[in-house]
C-alpha cells in the first residue's frame, strides 16, 4: 500500500487501527474454505489484502466506504472468517474491514424481547448478554464461538436449534447498514409492516456485496425453563424421514431435530460409552415445562408409529452437549497432506427429500472416501441435509478431488430439486449452479448489485457479479 | 347522469391488445373504465359517488394466462401506456388508481390452483385467485391457509402478496409474507422470475421478499407457493374484560412471550368494546358497531320511516361532533374486551387454552366465557361490509393500522388518540399481536359537506396520525400498504433506504411504466 493511502486510512481510524504488516495481511487472506485450505499446501500463490482496518463506529465505516468508492478500492467485510465458502477471500489490493470491534449491545428491550447489537459481536458474546436477562436468541451455529452477528446476517445462517427458533432471517426485525457510497440506511423496528419491500432482505444473504451491516435488532425468546431429550433408532432410513414430517405436520416445534445416517451416527457418538449405531433421530424439546413434555410425548407416539426403537435419552444429551465440537474436528484432518474434508448442505421439500438423499449418496460414494449425512432441521414444508465427505487422495490431488465432489453434488442437487446452498452461502465454485437455480432471479441480484455498487468495491468476485466476469 | 370520461385508448391499441387476449377480454367501455377508476380508498369512494373522479384507465384487459399476460406487458412500451396490475380492487390506499391512465391489467382470470401438495403442505396457486375460493378449496382437501383478511371474499392472492396483507388469525399463522415459499413473477420487461420451491436457502438476498410489498411497482405476481396447515381439529374460545388498555395489552404480551399462539387475539378499547357490544343481547350485535352509532339500528328503522330528515341530522351530528362522540367512552363501563380463540391439535389447544386463562386471570381479567368470542368468530367477515351505510349521510370512515414494539405500544395508542380525537370519532382495536409487538387498528369517523372538503379533512387527519405514529417510531402501515394515499410518508418511514428502492426500481422498471406515481418512488 502506498504511504499516501495508508495516511488516508489513518486519518479515519488512527494509526493503531490500520495494519499492513505481512503477517496480518496473510492471516486475513485465509478462511476455513476446504478448497483454499488444501490449495495452500501446494501453492504459494495467494491474493493478499493491502491492509486491515478495525472500525469502531458506523461513521468510520461510512467514511471508509466513501473513501473506497472514490478511489475504487475493493473492500472485504470480515466478521469471524468462519465462512466455508471463501466469502472473505480478498482480491489483491483490497482493504479488509474487520467488524469485531463493533461489538456492543446497544439496547436491550426486555419487554419486547428485542436485542439491538453491533454487527461485530460474536454469537457467544451476544447469547451471554441475553442469558443475563433471561432471554435467548436461539441461534447456535457450530461456529458460534468464532462467528459474528454480521456474518450470520450476511450469509443467512441457521443454527442447530433452528427448527424451533428459525434461521437468522426470521429473527431480524431491523438493521442498519452503510451503502457503498457511505450513506447510512436503516429499517424500522416494528413487528411487521406493509410499507413496501422488506429492505432487510436486501442485505440478508448479501455476503458483503451490497454494503456493510453495522447493527441489527433481533427477536429473542424466553430462555427455556426446561429441556427434554429423546432418541430413536430406525431400521429403515425413510421411516425416520416420515416421522419427522409427521411431527412437523402436527405442529410440534422441537428445538432440535437431528437425524443421522449410520456413518454420521458413528462420528457423532464416537466418544460415548455404549454408543448407538444405525439411523438415529435425536429430538430436543425446550421451553415451558408442560408444553415441552406434552410435545415430547406426542413426538414419541409418532416416532413409534413409524417403526423405530426408543433409545435412552443419553444419546440425545451427548449430541447436545458436544454440538460445538464439530468446528474443531476438522483441523486434524486438514493438517495432513492428501487428506480432505468438505461439508455440503442443501434442503428440499419432503416429497423430494428421500430421493435427493439417496441420489446424493450414490453420486458422492467413491474409493477411500466416507460420506455421512444428517438432517439438520425441519419444517412443515421440508428439511435440510448436511453431508460430510472425507477421505484421502495422493498429495496434490486434493483440490481436484474436491472439485469433482462438488461437481457431482451440485448436479445431483439441481436434478433432485434441492437448493444449491441451505445455510453456508455461495462460493465461487457454486456460481453456475446458483445461476441455474435462480434463473432471472440471478440477473436481478446482479443488476441490483451493479446499481447499488456502481464502482464494484464491495467484495468483488462474490456471486460472480463482476462486470468483467 | 351521462358520463363524460377522457378519451380511451385508441382503436389500434385496442386491436393490438385484442390480438393477444381476444376481443372479449379488452374493454374501453365507460362502465368498465369507471369501475376500474377506483379501489376502496375512502377519498376515491367519495369522489366516485359525487362523480368527481379525475383519472380513468385507457383500457382494461383480462389475460387468460401467464403467456398472454407477458405479451401484454411486452406490448405496453410500444403503446406508450402505463401498466397497473389489478387484483380485486379491495385495496384501501388508492394503490390501483390510474393517476396517469394506462392499461388496467386485471389478473383475475389467472385463477387456478396449480397444486396442493399433501406431503409438503404447500399450495401453489395463480395470483388472480379469489381469497375465499382458495380457502374453500383448501378446506375441501382438509387444509387451511390460515389467511383471513376481512376482505377475503373480495381480494386476490396476488393482491395479498403485493400489499403484504394480514389476516385475522395472523398471531398464529403469520402474515402472507410469512407463509410464502416461492413466487412466479412477470418483470416489467416481460421476463419471468421464478424462485425455487425449497424450505429455505442461502443463495444471496431473497428477492421474493423484495417483490412482496411492491404494490404493482416492480411487475406482476402470477403465481405463489404458500405453506398450508391441516384444517384445525379443534377450536377453543374465551373472552376476558380488563379495566383498561394497558392491563389488557400486558396480558396479550405475556401470553405471546410464553409461547402461546392464539389464532385470534383481539382487544377492543373501551369505545370499541361498547360499540361492538360484545356483551349485547342480540346475536348480530358484532359488526354493527358503527351502525349502532350512526344508524341507531334498533330504533333507527322506525325513526327513519317516521322522520327521515331528523334521522339524517342526528347521524350527521354524531359524526360531525367528534368530541361529543368520543365522550361516549365515559359510558363504557365494561372496560376493554379481549377475545381469544385457539385452534389446532386437541392436546395442544387444551394446553394453550388453560395457560392463557391462567395468565389473563392473574393479570386482572374477568372471564366472560366463550360466547363473545364465538359471536366474533361467526360474524368476523361482516363488519367491513356494513361500513358503506356510513357514507350515505355525508359521514365517512377510514382505518389506520400502525404497529410497534410492546414497549412503545401504549405511547403509540396515546399519541394517535391525542392527535385525532379532537377531529374525529375514534376507536381502536389491537388485532395482530406478536411476541415482539403489536399493531393498532384505529377506525375514525367524521363528516364533510362534499368530496373536496372530505379530501382535505381526510388528508389532514391522516397527516396528524402519521406524525403521531412516526413520532414514537411506529411503522406507518401494518397490512394495508402504501399505494397513493400514503406515498408522501414513504420518506418518513424509510429515510435514505428509499434510494435502495429507487435503485431496484431503476433496475427493473427504469421507465416507471408499472403503477407510476405510487409508493413515493
Ligand atoms: C465447522 C463449521 C460449521 C459451520 N456450520 C454452519 C451452520 O450449521 N450453519 C451456518 O449458518 N453456518 C455454518 N458455518 C459457516 C459460518 O460459520 C457462517 O457462515 C457464519 O455466519 C459466518 O460468520 P462470520 O462472522 O465468521 O462471517 P465471515 O466468514 O467473516 O463472513 C461471511 C460473509 O459475510 C460477510 N460479512 C461479514 N460481516 C458482515 C457485515 N457486518 N456486513 C456485511 N457483510 C458481512 C463477509 O464479507 C462474507 O462474505 C460453519 C462454519 C464452520 C467453520
Ligand atoms: C372491507 C375490506 C376489508 C379489508 N380487510 C383487510 C384485512 O383484514 N387485512 C388486509 O391485509 N387487508 C384488508 N383490506 C385491504 C385489501 O383487501 C388488501 O390490501 C388486499 O391485499 C388487496 O387485494 P386485491 O386483490 O384487492 O388488490 P388490489 O386492490 O387490486 O391491488 C392492491 C395493490 O396490489 C397491486 N396488485 C394487485 N394484484 C397484483 C399482482 N398480481 N401482482 C402485482 N401487483 C398486484 C395493485 O397494483 C395495487 O397496488 C380490506 C379491504 C376492504 C375493502
């Protein structure tokens, strides 16, 4: 970065909140995307950002973007960097805007159960503040300890209890954002409204392409008074799918629905004594004592009518207590040459789900590779599935293997009526499939991006929206 | 009275449209142009009655299917005419008023149910389907949409989506945007947007939620997929009275906070309670609220025949003397009535019912048993249709539906009451409640000598209401939309976010061909 540029940034942030040391630039050039992690093993090529800045106020964000728009400098907004879809990978010359110093809870409206917080707050920190006043957001994605509110919003994240609490977009009431030209915009904090399009949805899922989200107000719920656990084992995979569907149809709202196939069951319960095997459905109900018990007993009746055996609640508790360990299980696999691991998620309506899952299993099966999957959340309309593909190839082949896995997965998903991404967002290798899924909707998103960000500074390359591509 | 309307669309225009939809399905007949010149916007109704409407569509077309509709949309630029999507014209904000003339694009012939999916609990239907027809067809298959706007008999699915409609059971089932799974939509340039039918996705911003609420400014909805629910196996009713509004709203808040989801949850303020006569002796009292005041129904029929002049004068006096009418509140000894209905699976409604009764009783409610609630349920669609009588005698009525968080709710109620009571007879109910907040539905009645005075007075009262509501941070509409009548307040509501709306408009309809002059664009 030129000295002049650095000075301009220092004018906005002060010297200590602008960094361009090689180590910092390197740190921020990397997220948890499998493809880029394995690439790094064998190639020194990397796009480094010019600098990292840490805003503390919305006005600083505004000044940054105005400056960037004028100079046509790319800006990559960075939350926790836990994206698995290369969503924060900078292009050369970019400024990374790390939001984590904007982390205050600015308002706690206990009466209306609405919390307002800055976008850089970590999921866990936010939940902690809520717990102090007897509330919960109910948003518990696996990377909860290291991901931020802004990241949740920008990727339409969903947590492990989203069957009851909904994905993040259902929790958002209003937000504040800075447009690429520096103007500060916000939406109204009202339970619902009919005053035109819902502008929250311009920013939700935008993966940093339309501006920077600086603050949001979210619906919370009462912290649960009780929690009940149950687990069931199904001989036939599809019977378990039917059981979940019937529970949703009955109007039950378990906090968690998690249904694992045998390899996934083996992974999930590996460290448990007397670990279960087979197709295991874990249910967690929480909320008011009587309600939770009532729903659990209705659910049990439904499950048992679908040919299963009841397991002890220990298995369900084990999953619940260890659900954040997922994020940490990845690292050993990824450290080793030749090893790879990828997580693919999709969702489909109930009528399509069994076939989609079966064809994904077929399409992804291969030598020296394990495919495991679980249903991660359910609604009356359908469910989401998370697949983990893990294996070994000769060193140097990992990238190619991963590409092949993605190609097979995406075409199977497209054919089976699933979505290209349920919760992780869109990486560069998913863009063609995204175009197919959205059709004209893709063109509208692209045109909207170009209109709102005519200089193309916000996360260039994301979604394939660039003029050049 | 002979109609003298501005010139209709030229012969060649009609011919070109007829070539697409057939000659029967295009009209420039004065009666059609007059009919399509207004929706249910109060001022337009009054102007219509006095023959003072200024704007008329050039032509009305009724395409039979999406293909014809697309061809009409693509032809419009050549004809140089605006396009106004039209559902059933039940909108109350002037959303379909052809203020620049143009092609009225009536979607009603796209009225088919495409699929009811038993496994997925979804219905896909064309946008022009009438609300009641859709619900009845679902009932026949054992389902409900759970969407019951008072206008269900006279509004369309597309209109609901376009204006973010709310039904009476929104506390349980949500508003239309909460039910939406996917859309088909013809863009202003004729391209077809179609979103995937999946239970959720992270594939960039959800454009469905940008098109929803666009009220004809971003193109035409042709099809929607919505989630449905099994028809409720059980219903439980109960009503409570509370000494005042704050006590009663506190009970509502506590129920929702504790995860209860009554299908219906309606609180009437003291005046509304007295007038809806929920404790009244006749079966049909509910729905005659304004009737009771302005028609003086019980004795009115006799008075009307004996002394029609006197009757009219009495009515106008009440409507014209807001302060006096508002004093009726002092007579409202009942306090406020809260009506609750639970529906769904038997075991769950039993639980919810008992939990709700406990909360209401603990918070000072008096249990009035199921009757008032049952009476509301049975008459729930009648009220709106009785409004028209009010107009006969120079009075007029309108409704203002604003919403805010629980914390600001009473401030909102007080602010609007204080602003409006000097100028109009005003009552309110709270009929759409959520864990985080609630909407307030104000009904005001006042009178004017003629359409011009009515328009001025109407605008004045609305400006006071919008200022009061905006002042406490409330949203300016919960479910009626913006249209023409509230367009001037869009800037107050959205601030600089209007730029984003304009950007989207530029991308989709740079020429402002679709529903020009609306939504403050
Ligand atoms: C092991 C593991 C499991 C995961 N499982 C799940 C899961 O189950 N469900 C789930 O939803 N996600 C999951 N994720 C993905 C990830 O945690 C989410 O996408 C999360 O929301 C990203 O948050 P972040 O703060 O880390 O964002 P980042 O990774 O820093 O950024 C993600 C995207 O959001 C943009 N962004 C960040 N902050 C802002 C802002 N303030 N304004 C505008 N744009 C912004 C970035 O530019 C980028 O495009 C998982 C990740 C890991 C490592
Ligand atoms: C007696 C009465 C009671 C009412 N009660 C309620 C209530 O309880 N809840 C409630 O929400 N509303 C209520 N309303 C208001 C009204 O019914 C709603 O706004 C309804 O959604 C309008 O539907 P419509 O089909 O009549 O639309 P229209 O009035 O024809 O159009 C409304 C707007 O949507 C646009 N539009 C219509 N169809 C389409 C389409 N297919 N694609 C794109 N744009 C389109 C129009 O251009 C216009 O801007 C009531 C109205 C009346 C008269």
